[in-house]
C-alpha cells in the first residue's frame, strides 16, 4: 500500500522502467542455430521471426527432401531457444512484480 502520491508515482515509474527493460531485452534476443552437418545456419529474434539464413556448400550434398528437413529442424531449434529465452525474461519480470 502506498501512503503518499510521491510513493505512488515512484512505484509506477519503477514499473514502467522495468517494463521498458523487458521490451528492450526481448527485442534484443537473437538466437543462431546451425544444423549438425553445418549446412544451414538460422537466426531468429525474440518474436520468432527469421532474421538470418546462411548455407554452406554442404547443402549441395543433400537431396531436396533432406535439405527441407535440415532447414525446418534447424529453424525449429532456433525458435525453441528464442522462445525459452523470452519466457525466462518474462518469468523474471513477473516474479519481480509480485
């Protein structure tokens, strides 16, 4: 419970700063994942958007179906890591506000 208007303003200001910090931290997430054969590297952001995609010459050894599988598995692994990092940031934020 707050006793003065100044305390209330300070509390709200601190919550706003923590929320801005959370937003900046989630916006700064970049996860890079490389396939086990090194053929595909995927980079995703904290929202799960693809922000980078690189291939090595190793993709030339893959059949189209294999390439598709490697690409999808690598992207999925990157996405899972990005969402886990984002979830951790949100959990920390929520615990601090409890």
